[in-house]
C-alpha cells in the first residue's frame, strides 16, 4: 500500500520541485494539526500558516511555469521572464 502511495505521489508531482513543495506542505499540515491541541499556540499556528501559504504560492508558480520555473538555486526566478531576482 505504501509503495502505491509513493507511486501516486510521483505521478502527481511532475518535478522534484513539486515533490519537495508538496512534502513540505504536508509536514506543515501535520504540525498545524498537532498544535491545534496545544493551548496558546495561535501565534505559532498563524506563522506556520503563513509559511504554508508561501509554499502554496511557490507551487502555483511552478504549476503555471512548468519547466521554465526552477527553485534549484538561491536566486530562483522564472526563466521565461527578463526580471532579475532581488
């Protein structure tokens, strides 16, 4: 069963960047679920949700740009634009 899940994720995520983003989002979902039982964790959960939303935005960029977008360098940007990072 676990192998089937791994295979499904490989098919779902079209690139290494997407797989990393999906895994990071899943990890944050787990952390948010666990922290929901911890009193006075609202501020921390909001911070984690903000990070989750940033990852989702990066995933949206990757889905829209496909192979033209890579997060493999510290100065990542879309290869399809002339806009320089920073």
